[in-house]
């Protein structure tokens, strides 16, 4: 009886092993089959360019002659690149023109009725030969030689803004700004280009005044008088080359299109505009210096224990080292930071910006102070993001620039305003996270 049972058990075990082995082979084969389908290597023929994808899939694109353009408000044309959010303006011969969704900085456009290529705006945007303080915006763009071509910027002289067709272009530079015809063709104040701020356009009138868009979305050309020079925002335009491939996204603000990836985990190799948690605060990357230090600005007004910090800049005409703001930032605030040893002592520019310097932003760099914590300057990125804060730039020894209602104002240094600190961190720090506002990078150890 025992022998018969043992024989039966052995047969059962053998059949079970055979059955399980068969199942394993079947499901392994299926797994490999479907894995190959989902993870197949793209052939050259499978890659679609960004412009082809948009033309084939986006019903919001409108054909205008040899161009495709976006019009109106209800368009999903958001793109993320170099840590910044852009909007698609047009597609021409496969090349895609983008404009920043936000105003990036603020400057006087020009001082001496300059042609467009000689304006402070163009110099700030683009690398100019033998000018070390040019190309502030160009310096932050990721792999620009790989992705970008020169941008066509309309430079027609116009005495009204009704025109919708440009006749004269400048295409000598990588970066430009919007023109009247682009703004009007998008439907002006009823379009996605109206972001509720003041920003410059590339055209001037016969009197040498440059046109601009004001906060209600209208257009005006009173950019200066004999004694007054207005300071408005800059929204750079760039052009993607026709071979840039589409990667992913649906064009919404929450899930913008993207064509470039950056998975580097060193802080110095991240993108300008991304967010970082450090010292108990959230910061935004502004740029990088030649020593691989990373410049950060507080993402919002400074709060301590939930209370906004409000200070007079100073009570006299002190140099920055002796001001109320300096003493608070470099003593009280700096000493309160967690892991303050990660902050790099650095030079912070604090020169004048006024008629005597011809409102040339480069004059700001003629004077500087070495310390741990500074403030934003005119010409820095993201100065328009936060209201009611002081800048480091002075108009006179007793007058300081500030940001109010997304515009630059001049205030007495005794007035109390909020503070937005700027620091430098060692760029060799590791980071983890996505770097978005909702999921800022967290600082890890160094790579040394």
C-alpha cells in the first residue's frame, strides 16, 4: 500500500513541476514580447520633430501664410526649457519661436535713441564680442548650440500699432523680444501673450521711443522723456531649430511640452529657474559663477516664524556694509540658517543705476561688497516675481530701487519694505527631487 502511495506522490510531483514549468515558459515569453513592444528602440523614422508633432496634433494652431501661429487665450502652448516656462508663438519652416511666459527682468530699453541691436535689452540678452557683461540671459540656456538657431526680430519703425505684417528683420542674434506684429496677430490683450505686466517690444516710433505693452494689455510708446526713462520688463524670445525632437507633454501649464532632459544630480549642473530647499527656506536658482558656485534667490519674501520681515534699508547714506539690511542679513539671518557652512562668501554688486550712468545696467557691476547674503539687482533674473521688496541697486545715496506691483520704483532708504535674500551655495552638492515649485530639490552631500 505504501509503495503504491509513494509512486502516486512521485507522479503528482512530476506532473506539478511540468505544469508549473510550462506556465513559467508561457508567461515569460509573453512578458518578453510585451516588454519589447513597450520598450522598443526608436529608429530614425520613428522620431518625430517637435514642429511636426504640433502641426499634426494641435488644432489651436492657425495657418497664416507660411507660418503657423497661436491666437487667443485658450491655448495649450506651454513649453519647459532650461528651468523656465515658455509659450509657443509661431512655427515657420519647421523652426519654433518661443517667448518666456513671465517677465524675466526689468531694464531701461536704451538711452540714446539706439537702434535695436545697440539697446541695453539686446546686450543683456545676447553674447556681444568683447563685452564681458553681455549675454546674461544667453548664459543660462541649456545646450543652446544644440537646440537653438538665431531669432528673427522685427525692427520696423512704426508710428501706430495697427500693423500686422513686418517688413524689416534682424536675425543676427540668438535671442530677441516680441514685436508689435506678433503681439497683435496673437490678438493682443485678448491673447495668451498678455500676462498682466509691462514689457518691451522690439519696435520704436519715429521719435526714437520704443513700444511696450502695459499691465492691462494695451500698447504705448511713451518710453522716455527728456528727463525720465521708464524701466519695463523683458520677455526673451528664442527659436528652436527644425530638427529638435518632441519628447513628451501635452502643452498645458501643469504638463508642458518638453524637448530637453536634464537628469544630472549635481547642483551646479541643474537649470536656472528650478527650486531648491535649503536652510529651512525654498530658493530659486538664478545662475552660476566661474567657480561652480550656484546663485540662489529666496522664492518669496523672507518670513521668520511665520512673520514677514520688514526693514528700512538704512537711516543714512551708508555703504552697503554698514546698512541696516546688511547687518540683519549677514548676522541675524545668516546665523539662523541650518547648515550655514554650505553658504559661500561672495561678491555682491551694488552700483548706481541713474542718469549719470545713462541707465546702463553694466555700471551696477562697478561696485561690489563681499559678504554671505545680498539682495537682487536690476538686471538680475526673477526680480519682478515678488512685490514690496528692496533691491541692492541705488538711484542716489538716499534712494533705493524696489519692486512694487511687478514694476521698479524708487523709494527713500528709510522706508520699511520686505526683504528677499540672495546667497551662493557650493555647486558640488548633490540634489534629489524634481526641482519644481511643488517638489523642490533637497540638498544631499558633496561629490568630493
